[in-house]
C-alpha cells in the first residue's frame, strides 16, 4: 500500500543527512506500491491471455474479430466519457493533501464526477441510437453488422457505469492507496470478466451474450470502489485543520478543468493510438484481419501493463513532489522509475520478439502471420520504455496542453500511415503506423520535459538496466534460439539461461539499480515474523 504522508516532512537538521534520506524514503514507498501493483498486473496479464485464447479457440476469426472490435471501441468510449476527470483527480487530490487542503478533497471529486457522468450518458445514448449505422461502417457483411449492432447497444448501456468506476479507481490512487487498483480492478474485475465471458464462450454463446458477460463485472466493481472512496474521504476529512473550509466552487472548478479539459481530448487521442488500429484494420481488411492484429498487439499490451503498474504508483508522488517544488525527489523518482521499467519490460519485449511465431500459435496456427507486427511494435516499445513515464511527468508538471498536442500529432501520423500501409501490408502496415506514432509521442514529450524541468531519465541506473537486458535477454536467449529455432524447448532453455545471467548481472549492479529499495518491500513481513517469534 502506498500512502501520502499525513504530516509534513520534518525539516533536515543542520549538517544532517539531507536529500538522500528523503529520496530513499520516497523510493521505498514507490517500491512497495509498485511491487504490489506488479503482482496485480501479473494476474491481469495471465487473464488477458486466457480470455483471448478461449475466444479464438471457440470462434472463427470473423466472429472473434467482432468481440475484439467491441472491446477496443468500449475502451475508446470510456476514455471519451471520462473527459479527463481520471487524470485530473490524480493531480489534484495528491496536491490537496501535500498542501494541507484536505477540506478540498470531497469537492474536487464532485467537480470531477459531475461532467463525466453527464457526458458519458450523452455518448452512451448517441451510440445506442446510431448502433446500426456504426455497425455497417465497421463490418463487411449484413450478418456481421446485425451481430455488432447488438454488441454496441450492450456497451452503450454499461458506459456510464464504467466511466464512474474508472474515475473512482483513479481517485483511490490520488488518495494515496494502490490497494483498490490491485484488488478491485486488476484481480477482482478482471477475474470476474474472464470467468464469466470465458464460460459463455466455452458454451458457444452468441457474441452479444459474451459481451454482456464481459462488461457486467463493472457494476459490482463500482459498488465496491464507491464504498471504499467514501470511507477514505471521511477519514481524511477528519484530519483537516479545525474550521478549515474548502475553497470556492468557482475557483476549484476553473483550476480543475483548465488542466483536465485538454487532457480529455488527449486521452481520447492516447487510447485511439492503442485501440483505433483494430477498428481501422476491420474496416479496411475485415474482421478476420482485425482478430489477427488484436492478438498480435496483445503482447504489446501485456508489456504495457507491467509498465503502467509502476507508473500508476509514481504519478501521484511526482505530483506531490512538484507541488512543493521538491525537484530533487522528482528527479530521483523519474530516473529510478525508468530503471525499474526497463528491468521489468525489456525482458518481455525482447523474448516476445525472438519467439513471436511460437507465442502467436497459442491462439491458433492462422494467427502466426502477425509475427512481423509483433516484432515491429516490441522494437518501438524498447525505445519508449527508456524514455520513462515521460507523459506522466509532463502531466504532473501541469503541461496538459503539450500532452494534447503530442498525442494529436501522433494519432494523425498513425492514421495517415495506416490508410496508406494497411491496404498494402495488412496487419504489418498497421504495426508500422503505430510504431511510428509511439516513437513520435515519446521522443517529443522527452524533449519537452527536459526543456521545462531540466529532468531526463538517462542516469547510470537506466544505462545499466539497458545493457544487462540486452546481454541477458537478447544475446543469451537469441543464441539459444539460433540453435533450437522458435520452439517451446528453445523458449524454456533460453528463458532459464537469460534469467540466470540477468540475476548475476543485476546483483553486481544492485546499488546503481536501486534494488535495495525493492528489497525494503519485505521489511513489513519481516517485522511481523519477528514479533510472532
């Protein structure tokens, strides 16, 4: 669990251990929250493999493609419906605590939720009315159109529920805890949707019933997180200064939405970068190719889940540090986060690149033609990862307009390249378009963060992590692949050899990699065991 300190940080005594002590304290908090979140992400990764495997094994590519199209569109609609409120609470709730304005917390949440609820109802109603027209545009046969129209109507009804849920989950992180994100979202809701939708698919249910089973867990998860947030707000309001009143509605609303409104559009662009390709491939090449592309990008999304596990803990801490102008802590968090992101994600991307045909065959032999798309996207993510959580840095520094411009340019590049390359190269063309957009979005934000704050992620830890991963997971595993080919034996032997090399090299550089902070995760358990003895 990650918590925001209830008391101000005590001043450093003259001649005492200064900045390093504060940095160590923040790194330990970051490590504990990130480790718990990584555990939840591991469960999510497994579940996000299991459900697509069940779908692709029980339905032909065309029918599976309809489900993946619906899932992609629903994710886009959620990000439209939140209008940036989820990002807004991640910045303003930690700032309110850091600046001892706890009386503002409840009012900030109301300011965030009201427009999101209204807008999601409008968007859901519009989709409900235009379901038939949208289905005709996104499918290539009358039968598929009828099925997809039913899917869209189901998703439209659940959209407001999902939007409120997403904002409240973000609020729990802003209020200093990662536990709801892990236990309610990553383990609870994801498990429920995998079990319910997977069971429906195994029984051969129509795609519309599988969609109902997939979105229904949002309702139960919303009830749980609403109770948690209400209790947390009551406890934190009790800590507010005696007689403290919240700031005026007009002042708080203006401040919140001046930041969040540009982020609303930016989030739409961001999720469109991640999901729009599936819809575009379906429109240009049909649902069968959309299913192949959705499965090929699944491995990219799996890597992103581990990346987001650390970023989700880091963002509120960066916001708190920048709120009190503590650039030293922000710099340490930024560089250390990038180091850990590289250590966690590069092994995934490098192994997936080397064994793409084998991994895609899990979904069926016809999906192996997406191997080149997997390699292209994983290569782009290697570059994006070493830029660190650069968009979060930009946002927590209050630069939501720059984030909007970046994602808008990246989306325009992505769509332009897709329109040219997808009819010619199919799923590989879509991957090239997305890879170019990923690089543009991250490199542009990297330059802007450095220019605005003077911070960058390329410290000794990041360089060491890159070198260790290349040696362990590319050279060692790649040598095994050359001998065995992309086989299961090669994956197991190469993975074992790479892991052994990785452990040795990381152990020798543990100080530079800040692994001591990760080791502190076990301290609470160790203390409990000592007390028990």
